């Protein structure tokens, strides 16, 4: 059931318009997706009413134990696919370019995802509590310093390498325009919202649930949660309609990013740091970040060069950041997520 839900949640982002629905009810509440969410809400209500009922020693799995994860996955899909568009079109200015509309949409989607994560955290108090702990404002200053060091080191290493190879590169900044500002802000907010959701709620709920699936060793619990979360993240970040090789490349790239971001969060206990690295990668892919150019002003390196070097440095910096954060590294005082089946955690 977990595998099917992950697969469903992953492909809904691209093929939600094919979800069966009723011709007699509004599409907002008349789709099969909403019916699944409504059914899970009824199961959760019953679970909270009767309390935790477990087998011998609280072992085993039942639908009530799965509902927090299933609701976290499907409620986000229902809300983002059903509510984001009408909210955006009710707030967006009447006249704007396509680039401005896209940048505004990403910013609003990030804000709505953050608000939605606050709601989804109520479905699993252990996962929600761990997520809010990782995103405390007090963790932001150290994350900002680490991100600045990673980005500056990335440009510095690539510039030194170009000089050593006889090149003449210089750093060029994109022109400051309203669209660029919206792209920078929007992608930063969206990256933070995605980190709250994927590396916060989804990852921590999978870790909480894994002992009931028979995965009890801490290392295996982490890798089970990481692989499942990264699989979901990769499926939701593919663009349908492209050649098969391109889709496969996107899947592998997004899976690797999801896995690395998850490792960074597990190591540092800092969602701000992962969100900053995530936002910088998005800026690179959209051409909104500075880049090294040749003497004639053309780009000297593709975005992949910055991303590849930056990710290596980001993981090295994460290890350093973890040593400055009490209890961040596994086994250094970090309390485990509760896997018991309490009424509030399913």
C-alpha cells in the first residue's frame, strides 16, 4: 500500500487531469483523489476515537498506522492540484508577461506549501515535531554562513581552475530586473516549502513507520526512508512528453538530488541549509545565478559544472556544520522518532 501510494502521488503531478471524477459534483471534491483523502480522514477519525490497538508488543501494521503517511502524501496532491490555480488567478495581476506569471506562481506555491505543511504536520505529531525542530529560526544563521561558503568556494575553485588551464574568465551577474527578483524570491520560498515537505514530513514519517514494517536497525530505517522519499521526489520532477532518455536522465538526477538533500538533513538537522542549496541549484538551472564568462561575454561553463562542484562542497560543509550542531550526527544524542501507534500519530 505504501508503494502504491508513493507511485500514485508521484505520477499525479504530471497526469492529474486523467484522475477519474464525477460529472455531477465539482471537480474540487468530485475526483477519485478526494474520495481517497476523505476515506483516510474517516479512518483517522476512527483511530483517534478508539485509541491505539496494536498486536503483541505493539508490533505489526494496520491501516490506522498508515493513514498519517498516506494523508501527508495525498492531501498535498489534492490541495496543490486543486486549490493552487484558483488562488493564484484570484491574486495575480491582470497584465504580466509569461515569465512574471511563472515566477509569481512559484512564489505563491512556496507560501501555500509551507502553510500546507503546517496542516499536514498535525497528522503525525512525531514527524511534525521533528520537522519543526529542523526548521527552527535559530538554525538559519549557521545555514546562511555555510551556504555562502559553499557558493563562494564553488565559484572560486572553478575560476582558479580556469586560470590554471590558461583561460580568462570573469564573474558575470544577470541584470537586476523585477522578473529576476521574483525568480530569486519565488524559488527560495518554494525550495524551503519542498524541503519542509519531502525532507521534513515525508522523510521523518517514513522513518517513524519503518519499525512496524520490520525494519528496526537505525541504519536500515534511514536508508529505507531516504530511498522511498527520493523515489517520490524524482517522480514528481519529471516532465512528460520528452524522449525516453531525457526522462530517464531527469529521474536519475532528481533521485540523486533527493537522496543527497535527505542525507544533508539527516546529518545536519537543518532544513534551512538544504533549502538554501536547493534554491541555488534552481537559480543555476533558470539562469538566475551569476556565472563565469569568457572574454567575449559568453557562458564558459554549463550549469551542471556549478551544480556538481557545489554539491560536493555542500556535503563537505554539511559534515562540518553537523559537528557544530549538538546531536546532529546520528548516534550523538539525537532522540529517535517514536514508532508506537498513538492516537495522534496513527
